[in-house]
């Protein structure tokens, strides 16, 4: 290659597993923290739950955009056309992980279940998601089922600690 020819760097290949796990964990913890923060003021009308669901959706997309943008900046260099957009699209697991929480809140707004007390079920869904992701990653690492369940429990417990810490800070 001559000195006058600019080399185009090969873009870093994103690992689908890594994206799925990072987005799933980050989304579950963020959704739980949001529910804790939004429920802090005791507003439990159907309209309030609709606004809460909207805030979870807005935060999901804003967080995915911010994280994807950070990847674009961190991996800045000569890129192929549309590479930045592909990087942003790889953030879908974060958004997907926050959808169950948004659905629980929206369901309360639509009258599917009582608007009061939905924080508990939303929190449990997210902790179950963290447990499941822990078990899946441990199994991918060829750990026994027993160890995988222990890893899942530890991951769920860490998620609880992070959410409680966020709730205390707010």
C-alpha cells in the first residue's frame, strides 16, 4: 500500500451476545430504577401511570441513543457508509429490556389492572430478567446448571442492590 492511499479501518465487529447481555442488564436495572423514582411521589392514578409508561419509553430510546452515540465516538475513525446507524441499531436490547416495565405501567393506565402497586410487579419482572440473563450467560460459559442458577441469583441480587442504591440516592 502506498503512503498516499488512506487505509480504511475495519470497523470493530459487535458481538451480538455482548449487545444482548449489556442491553438486557442495563435496561432491566434502568427500568427498575425509573419505576422506583417515578413511584416515589405516590401518584397512582391511571393518568399518572400512562405518563410513567411514556417516561420509561422516552428514557429507553434516549439511553439507547446515548449509548450508541458513545460507541460511535469511542470507535471514531474512517467508517463505512451507514456504520454509525448500524451501531445505534445494536442498542435494541436495551430498549427491549425496558418494554415489559413500560407495558406494566401502560396496562395500569389502560385499566387492565389497578394503577396502585404496579411497582412491585415491574420490579419482579426486571429481577427475573436479571436472573435469567445470569443463568444464560453462565450456561454459555459451560457452567453446570447448579452454578448457573447461583450466578443468576447473584446477578439478580446485584440488580436489587443497584436499584435500592439508586432509590436511596434519589
